[in-house]
C-alpha cells in the first residue's frame, strides 16, 4: 500500500508541476522574436510546403528534419510564425514530465520538482522560438529516459527507442550526432559492468578489447581537437574537448578495472547493446533520405549538412567568456567535488547558510552588472565542475551508488558532454540555456549523496534568479546585463507573425511590409538581401534564390548572375538590409547596379526598399 501511495504522490506532484509549467510558459509563447531566426524558420517551412527539398532547392542552415515538422505546423495551424511556437509549446509539455522522471531516480519527488522547475526556467522562457537546439535538448532527454528504463527493466526495445531519438536529433541539427556518440560510450560502460557481474564470462580482463576502446576514444578526442580548428583557446578546449575526454577516461579506467571476458565474447556482448541502438538511429535517417535518393540529391544533402559547416564556422561564431569568469562557479563546484569525495558532513549547513546569504545579496542587487554577472557565471561554468564531480564519484567511490544508479549517473554525464556541443561554434550566452537543463540533471546524482540543505538553497536561488531576471528580459541581454523588462506590442497587421514584438520592430516591419505590399502582389518574387529571410515570410513574397542566409552559399553569387536572376524572374522590387547579422554588407558593385535598375527608393528603418515601375 505504501508503494502505491508513493506512486500516487509522485504522479500528483508531476501533474501539478506539469500544469504549473504550462501556465507559466503560456505568456511566453507569443512574446518576442529575433526577426531573422523566426523568419528563417518560417521561410524554410513554407518552401517545403511548396514542394521544395532542403539542401537541393534552398540552403537550409540545419539538417532539415525540423523544417518538415514546421511545414506540417503551418499547414495545420496556419501560415504564421505563432504556429511554430505552438509546436514548441506542445513539445515542451511532453518534455517536462520526462525531466521530472529522470530526477526522481535520485531524489524525492519534491526535490525532483524543484530540479525540473530550474530546468524549465533556465531554458524556454528566455527565448521561446522553435529553434533546433531545443529539439536537440528534448530528444536527448527522451533518449536518456529510454535508456534509464533499459537499465531498470532490460529489453532491446528501449535501446531502439533511444537510437530513434538520436537519429531524429541528428535530423533536427547535425550536432545531434554527439548524442549518438555519447550513448555509444554509455553502452560500452554498461557492457563492462555486465561482464564483471556475469558468472559465465571468463574472469580474465580482455586486453584486446581495452586496446580497441582506447583506439576509439583517442580517435574521438583527436576529432574534437581537429574540429576546433583555429579556436583552440583554453576555454574552447575546456568546454568542447575536456568533457568528452573525461567520460572516455572513465570508460577506459572502468574497462581496465572491471572489464572481463575474451575479445570475441566482449565484442558480441557490446554489439548486443550497440546493435539495437544503431538500428534505431539509422531508421529515421534512412527514411528521411529517401526523397534525396529518389531525386539523385544525396550530394546536395551531404554538402549542405557537412561541408557547409566550414562556412558556418567562419561566419556564425561567438567566443566563450574569459577564463577569469570561472571563479564564480568555484564555490559550489568545489562543494560538489567535496560531496563526491564524501567530505560533506561537517560543513554542509554552514555552506548552505553562506550560499543563501550570497544568493540573497546578488538577487537584491541585480541592477548592478557585477552582481548579475557573478550569478550568471556561477552557473555558466558549472558544467565543468559537475563533470569533474561526477567523474570523481565514478572513479573514486563507485560503490556510493547502486549499480543501476551508477550507470544512470554516468549516462547523465556523457549526455551533458554531448549537449554542451550545441554551443560550438556560436557560444552566445543564450546557447547555454539549451544545455542548462541537462546540467541540472547531471548534478543530481552527486547532490543526492549529501549536503542536501546546500543543494536546495542553491536550486532555490537559481530558480529565483531565472524568474526575477532571465525570464523578465530577452535573449539579447542574457548573460550580459540585467533587463528589468522587455517591452512588446501586439502587431496584428503583421498577419503572418501574430507575435508580440518590440515596438521599434513593429514600427519597422509594419512599414516595410506596407511598402512592399503596396507595390507587389502577394506571391510575387522580390529580392531581399543580405540575411533577411523574414522579409519574404512576413510579406508573403517569393524568394528567387536558394539563400536564407547568404554566407551559406559558397562561392557567393556573382553580380552578373544576381542581375540575370532578377531579370529572369521579372522582379520589380528589391530590399537591402543595411545591418545583416552574419553575412556582411551587400557587395558595393551589386548595390550600384541595383540603384541604376531600381531608381525609386524608400528607407524603412535599417532597410532600403527600391523599385521600378
């Protein structure tokens, strides 16, 4: 009876949490935008609705899978940006109970609810746009939950499901491949533990299998270093090389210590886990590629997904914070390491009081940039300390957790290392918000072992910080300065948006759309450049090029080619963006040629509209 009461309590708390989360997030659904982001998502989806194929007919910045989901959303919910937000809202409501489920494996339901609340407030409200990185986060969480079930119940079906999540994550954005790699490492770790406890297996260690694993892990680390290219700064190495290197170290150490059985037996046992997962991962990718195969467009897909990455690294980049900012994460990070070492009994209450006072002081002075940045950076660098504490626990005190919980703890660590890669190469502060929920979950196994007052105090403080500051402002100011508010207005005449956007943006885009629609009918071609996909979507006009962002095309289109394209499509109106975010200003030679062909002009904010009669 007590078991059922416990289950009822967990379910009741989960339901209340789910309803509260939905109510809290609802006002954020239509709040704010980054015009070129939302416009890019909308235009890509609309082109798929028209029968175009990503990478063959236009330069999709991502793998293309999410574009099909967005196209379905536009078809069902209406051709407006708000439709994409409702898709994200539905996905979020499916994700929240899964986060709660993962946390309850280590801590009581109320504590798990607090972890979930922190995960939510540090992510979606800060930038509620249907960006691929959110779906990478969701699918990594769903895949992790499937593997938790596999650990607890066995069965290949859970492995296939986890693989399916990994394949879908790659189809959303190529960084999803790191989740697939992470799960591969976890399954090797699980195979080691199984071999150690299997009485039928030869008790001698397998040197051959250890060497195979070492070669694979070394290759992975070398690939990560190579991926950095010229960005081999201390911070880049710490964030994008060290985490996966740390978990590979755990794998190799545990293989040396616990791996048992002959080489062939170990390979067979490992493949029994890896095979179903690989099959699940390959299935959605194979289905997605069928239209590319049927139309002979595999080369276009390969170039758009893989070769174009080099162009993105050169244009869409943002550096990580300075090394010195890491000091703010040191106090709680050191406490996590101490708990991992079992050194927490005497100082935990004192540390909780000190942390509470520090957090209250920071929250009381949020309007001071120094206080805001201290709180932000104390979390921004926390993944490194969570990784360190988790590895210390697994290597130094492996028996502190039961065998299933030990496997689950390692899985959370390796998924943390994988999801952190979403911040490369564009390491803007908002990209940390895509990873923050996994940081919260990965810290739970260590936090469950002691110093509970400290961890609860820190969670409450960070929840308050998110609600009082991060969720009040918007993506541009996250990790930069406290924003006491984010003014938005209901720009209803932008019928293809239906979002509440900043007044200046509303004035600018209402004027721009009006300038276009008074001279061009809906569905006609215009030419808008550079980096303004929102112009096409908001005005309901057609893009004669395959460009959403011009920097994705290599080599850039020549001036004569652009002019021929304009004449071929009988274009009578062009739009020039004076402040493009990624691609740089328009070619002066092209601008001069356009001025001579389109003599009439109007300036609308940062846009110049030119037309000919």
